[in-house]
C-alpha cells in the first residue's frame, strides 16, 4: 500500500501531509498563469502601483493550494497565513476562484467583480506574486497569492 501511495504521489507530483492529492494542472496552465500575471500587473500599472514580480515559492504554495481545493472540491482560504509564511513572506493577500471554464478570463471576471478580490489585486504593500491552477471534476481552481517579505 505504501508503494502505491508513493507511486501515486510521484505521478501527481503533489503531496500534502504524505498523501497524494487527486488533481491535475490544466493543459494550458502556464499560459493561463502568465496571462493572469500580465493582467494583474496591467491593472496595477493603471493605478500607478508597482509591478509584482513572479515568485517561485509563492507560485508553489498557490499551486499546492489550488490542488488541495480541487481535490476537496471546495474553495477555501484555510491555512493562508501558514502558506504565506512557508513561502517566506510576512504579509500578503490571497484570491481563490473556481470555474467550469479553464482560462484566464474566468478568474478575471470573478476577481474584478468582487470588491475584496479587487482590493487584493491592487494591494499597495505587495511586491511579489504567485499563481496556481488545478483541475478536478470538470472545474478549474485558481489561486493568486501576493505578499511582501
């Protein structure tokens, strides 16, 4: 049984507490995440805010959380402070979204239509960001994390 779990974790490439999570990346995940990063920085530029650099540690935390949400089939911010600290950041914000559509336009519509999510996109204290996407059950889960050290 342990060998099967280890194999499953290796195949999926994502683990949480030793157990593999049942999710996958959308086939165009890199393009979706790049498009979201461009959109976020474009919206920040319109408001005179600094660009957010893409941070690999925040990206890994966002991807892991997207996978967890996909595996659980629910949106959640549970554990955000721990994810943020684990990525090496002292303060930050997080947006999550879910859609049957696998594209950058889905979370853009959701986040732009919500005052709290929009406030997070335009957070003036943030300097870095990470984005993650995962799919399960015909839905795509999106995570945006931004922070400062």
